[in-house]
């Protein structure tokens, strides 16, 4: 078992000096990973601890030049609030800042008012489908950008897209959430299931959906090769 640290990039009172100090201490003590959290804009009544929060991707970019061995992750990017092509560029850039040390946690989000304030309100009801297609888009852009890509949300001709992540399509994508839809997505599209705030007993009960979906996806894509390696489960408390 490996342990990571959620950086104190929020709530009110969080400072750059504070989360940098925690990051260096965690690396020195041998923790395996450092994590940021994602929210952009919240109404006061919905904000909870997220009223004051540093942006997750740029925070990791700042740390990538200072933290040399520990894995860096974001838990989780609310992908449907953003343009997936821009995210692909940001994440590819970040992967080059920290080769082999980036984990991309993704989720669908939950706050419809945040979506509306970010100009993505029309995606809220289709956010699962948007996330699914964006993951496929990323892996396309990170491997074969010279080929076209057509979907419900993106329609791209062959494009010039570089630099690519050192890992290409193997850049790990962890699927956040405990709903059945999230677990199915983790098995079908993700490299790990990343639940938050659930018990070990819950994991034991719920992980079968992830495993079964991964087996089904492998059977469809590689029928002659047997099952691919099952995804890991990585929780956050």
C-alpha cells in the first residue's frame, strides 16, 4: 500500500509557502504522491471549504520543478467544465515538466451552478458523455494527432499537436467518483478507480463493477489476447 498527501491548497488561509513546505516534507518522508484539488468558482452558499482554493493544474506545474521524485496528481479535474483540447495541451505540457510522475484524476462534477458560471451549463446534463469522449480525445491527441477525430462534442481534422506526453496514451487517467456510472467508467476507460471518502468495506463491495467492466472492455477490444491487467483502486480520505 502506498500513501499520498492532499496538499493544503485550500481552504481559507492556504498559502503558497504552506503547500510548498508540505510538499517538500512529504517528499522527504517518502510519501508516494502529492495531490491538488479542483474547483474554480462557487456561490457562497455552495462553496464549503472551496471558497479559497489554488488552481490545481498550475499548482502542480509550479511544484514540478521543485519536487523531483514524488508523483504529482490532481483529484479530480472537473473535465466537463473545460475545453478538452486545451486541457490536453495543459496536461501534455505538465507531463513533460514531470516525466513519469503525473496522474490525472478526472470526474464529472456535481455543482450545476458552477457549470453555469463557467459558461458550460448546457453540458451539465451530458457531463458523463462529455468526459468519456474527452478521455478518448486526449489519448488520440497524445498518440495520433495527424489523424482526424470525430465525436459528438469534438470534430477535428488532422492537427499539429506537440509536445506529446512522454507516456503518450499510457499517461495514467484515474476516474473519480463512487456512483455506479463512475465505477463503470473506471473499468471501461480508466487506469484506476479513484473513490473519495468511502470505507474499505465499501471498496470491497463496490469494486466488482470496475473489474467486470474492465473485463468486458478487454474482451471487446482484444479478444485473442485475454484479459488486460485489471485497474488498480486508489482511494482518498
